[in-house]
């Protein structure tokens, strides 16, 4: 037999090494993709399981709310320690926490406009003044507060006419990245960041005090569930007439079983000599239609957060006429 030349033997060895290298790369890629696919499948399973637990927490919360409403449809108080308290959810292979809070006790941005006809929104001047007052009470300058309140009202109302200190399409078109005003109800608090004058710093200041509810009714607080730290929400109701200290004193003096009516609240010593107009007086109510449920589920390394908005009235005109229901659900972390 005639042997192969040395050059050919080197070429054959190089070919074999090249094939081995290519096969190793293919094997490594396939293994990496298999690992990724396994992780994705595991994550999907974890998310699905976490959502199922969150749905279960909603049902527990709905039963709790229904029980509270049936006990006294006219008044909701802190009795029973149900509000603002973390409840542990016993879960197989994980853990969960749920917290129910009063979603009435905030400034509903959609209240800046009243729905005068289906789909027709017109500015509510009283709410605009209250929003500006709230901003001033939490440390935002008067000029900025007035401009933001006016611009936020223009953002929601249906027309394209600029209100006092407001902003409409022509203002937003002139920005570096042009866009248009929504001219509809806000869907999420984060939408406030698009309103003229709202800087990241101001948004961070405002976020704990504002909310977005699916109605345009004037803000109606529950003085039986407000904490003294939330006193600026009461002080904003009568701009320039109530100090935060007086509002805090009224909340701190709340009877153990809560105030029986809005009238009893305004008769408190902290408000001596003040008689708010009827519509403003009723904004300090003793009941809550909207409640918020925050659920955190941890399964292994996965964490799922769900936020659910509960209508305690179940869509009815008043509490007790229909079962409470979930009207909105958000997943994941907030901005």
C-alpha cells in the first residue's frame, strides 16, 4: 500500500478538527436553546400559577367586602382591622400577601372633568381649584400648581379650547417629540406624566396623592378610613380655608366607631365657624365605593404583583344593591 503524503495527512486532521469544532458549537447552541426553552416553560407555568393564586385572592377579598357592605351599607370604617393590613396567603410551594386599601382616599384625576353627556367631558372648575390646592399643600409652587391643574383638565376635557393656564394640541405639537392631548378620561396615573408641566420630580410628589377611577364624579373621601397623614386631602376641599393641622386634628379626633355622617364630621371642633357648601361638605363622606387589592405572589424565584380595583357597589347606585365586583386589574410593577 502506498502511504498518503504528509501534506494530505495534515489536511485530513484539520478537516476532522474542524468538524469536531462545528459539532461542538452546534451541540452547545442546541443545549443553550433547550435550557432557555425549559426556563421559559417554567416561567410560564409559574406566571400561570401565580395568576391563579391572585384570582383566588380576589375572590377572598370580594367575599370580605361583601360581608363589610352587608353589615352596614351606609358606612365603612376601620373596625376589624381589614384595611391597610397585610394578609398572608398559605400557598403550596410559595407564599403570598394581599392588602386591601381604600381607593376613594385620593384625588381622582378624572374628576377634573364632568361627563355632561355620553362621551362628552367638560371641565369641573371646583375640582381644578381643589387639585391646585392639593399640589400647593404638598409643596409644589403656586404657579406650577395652577398651570398643571389647568393643563390636566384640558388633557381630559373633550374640546380643543385651552382653558385658563391650560394646554391643548398646539402646545404638545410644539414639543421636541410632538403628540396630542388625549381629550378623554385617563386610563392610568402614569398618563399624568404627559401633561405639560409635570416633571419627574413633581410626578413623584403627586403619585401618592392621586389616582384614576373609571368615573368622573367629584372626589368623595371617606373620613372614617383616612389617616391623619392624609390630611391634605381634606384641606384641599376648601382652598385657603382649612389648614392641614386642622384637618389632621379632625381625623385624629375621629370616634372609635367612625363618624356617623358627613354632618357630624364638619361639626367637629377643628372646623368651628366653617360651614362648607353642601356639595363640598358631601365630599367628606363616610362610605367607600372603590377599594384596591394588591396581591404579591412568590413561587420559587418568580414574583408576581397584581393590583385589582373593586367596585363595592357592584355597578349599582348605592352599596348593598349588587355584589361587589372587579372592574380593573393590572399586572406587574408600577412605574
